[in-house]
C-alpha cells in the first residue's frame, strides 16, 4: 500500500472487504469525495445559490466606505447577509473536511471562526477611504494579521518551527479557499466578445513566452528551485494567487505557492498606485491604459483598483476584459504544465532506475542516499521549508485542500512508473474543470437581465474565500523562518521585480499596438 494516508476511506488491509467491495473498489466509487474535487462541489453549490438569490431580488452585501467609525461600514442593510455567508461558507468547508477525514476536522468550527474574524476585520479596514486611496487592500491586512497571530501562538519557538494548534491548523486551508474562488470566477462571454481579438492580442501573445523565460532566468541565474520559480513567474504574468495555486497543483508543489503569493500581494501595491499616473503622464488613451492595467497588474481586484484610480469608465471596462482573457489562460497553461512536469518526472525516474540497474549489474551498492525519484522529486532549495507534497505512483495527486506534511520514504529498488496520461490526470488541478463548468453554466443558464448581478455576487463570495486564503498564508509565516531564509526571499523579490518590469514594458507596447495602432 501507499505510504500516504488515504482520507477517503479508513485504512484497512488490501484483502479486507466491506459490503462486498475491496478498498480499491471504494476508491473508484468515491472518486468524487476527494480533496481534488471538493472545491468544485462547493463552488457549484454557491453558484446555484447565488443564481437563486438574484432571481428573488436578494441584494449582495457590501461594506460602505468609512472614515472614522469602522461600524459605518455595516450601514448597508444587505450586510445582514454576512451572517448567512459566514455560516454557509463554514458549513460547506466543514462538510468537505469531515467527508475527506481531514485531521482534526471536528475542531474546524473554532479555527474557522478565528480565520473568518480576521478576514472580516481586514475587509472593514480595506473599506476605509484613506486606506483605500493608499491601495492597502484586504489581502495585505489579512496576511499581516495572520502572521502576527501565528507568531503570538508560537512565540516559544525561537529556533525551530512550531506547529499551529490543531484547532487552527485545520482551518488553514490556503489552496482550498483559492480554488473555490477560482471556480466562482464567472467569465462573461458577452462582455469579452466586443474586445476579444484585441484583448487576446494583449493578454495571450507575450504571457506564455515571458512566463517560461523569466521562470528559467530565476532558476538558472538566481538559483531558485525550478518549481518555485515557475510559480512565481506564472503568478506575476497571469493572475496572482489563482495562477500560483493552479501551477503548484499541476506540478504537485502546492506548498511552494505561499511565499510567492505573499510577495505578490505586497509588491502589487506600487503598481496599483503608480501605473495610472504613468499612463496619464504618457498620454495613453483610456483603452490603452485599461489594457495596460489588465495585462500587467497581477490580480483582478488590483486591476480594477488601478483602473478606478485612472478614473475613466472605458479604462475600467477594457482592463476588466483584458484581465478576464488572461484569466482564461489558467486552464490551458495548467494542462500543459501538468503534462510537461509529469513527463519530466517520469524521465528522471527512468534515468535513475537505469543508473541503479547499472550499479547492480556491476555488483556495486548504491551510494548512501541514492533512491529512485518519486513522481515529484524533492528540492534542496525549498523556498520556505514547507512540506514537499510528494506522492508515489499509486497515490492520488496533490490537491488544493491539504496543508499536512507528506513525506515519502526513499526506495532502493526500481518501481513501476505510471503512464504519462495517468500522471497527467493526477497532477491536473481538478478545480480548473470547475472554473470551466461554471463559466459555461453562467453563459448558458443565466438570463441577460441577471447576468451582471450574478457575476458580481459570485465575485464577491469568491473574494471572501480569497481573503480567507490570505489569512491562511499569514498563519503559515513565522518571523524566524523569514530571517533564516532571507536570501531566498530576496531572490524571489528580485525575480518578481524582473518579471514585473518586463511585463510592464512589453504589455504597454502591445496595448498601444492593439488599441491605438491597429
């Protein structure tokens, strides 16, 4: 049996049967009850509920701007719906945790209440008019508060990593929260259609090439491990945290996405503030400016913020369309990355197996530490000393719902490797299917009259899940680790700076060509 724990069924001997089914049979029958698929189910439930709420005229909650009294943020009566949202989000994630037998899942409500409270405070602060002018969004506050709480709870560990209490650790589900928000990212084809060719030119022409080129630079010249470099580059060029999680899942390296997401969340602020004034100083037209923001600002919320500062409706609409077109890249790039990385793993495993056979034929013992690679080889240059999320050939793929350390013991004998398409399927982030299905349902089942409201409502709920993920990222950061890995953090910041500068220059040129020259 695999060394990894299977949470979908209780562990038992392979020969043991339950109700006439073997353990492997249960795995097949319970394919839907895995950590990979639960973001889809949760996203679909919320999408259906939102459609029903909009059809019945129930308004979307939203915090009001405030200056001195934070309680003014709740002046909107629709914010009573936050109580319902708090319960609904918690119950759905708790259901997923219990169904997959996540460790300490019974303690989830306590940890979730703390995480949600931090997210709530972060969103209220982000609604402050002065902080909003400074572009200090909820993601920044969520990471800060999460980090502070983590270091208060583990203040006794000055030289070693101290784990979070189980009741809080079970609610620290970074990947799950972001995956759900991605499923709820409804793409409106009718909005895309008028600007689609030019938006496609800006968002797709350079992104795949630059993404791979900068990732290679980070690995080759900055000494960052290849997976972390790919995640950092993809998050910068595509759409921030969503791209980071999708690429991490494709390579079986979800644990390496936290630090890039945290860095991007902080360094996006200068772009939000500076780019609108640069565009105005260079006398860009509204559409060129909007396309520029949409192509080189990392996340959807940050893109809208930058376009809002520019203060032109055409710029806001163009920015939103270009960013939506860029978001669509998540799907194909995830597939290609899963395919490419799976083939790379299999090739490395075959090479090491051949080396082991040569040693055996020569009558030599393998040197100490030699072992055949797992489907995801470990890296010595781990960006932030988190779990390597390794999986052997018989285990399920890395999922966006697990934060537990997963280690596989070395093997000293050749193991049968799976087919490339099997490993591709295991690596492929299933929530990308949810993203596609939701987009299709949104464009085929929602009436034109309700489409804008459904889109905004789904985006609002998705932003709540995103904020929970930023809190979870903060809960994973300890000050002593950042100090210990300061060189590695510096390399990641350098890579982000390179990627962002290249993206700003190239995207400005493409936006000018697409919206002014052509």
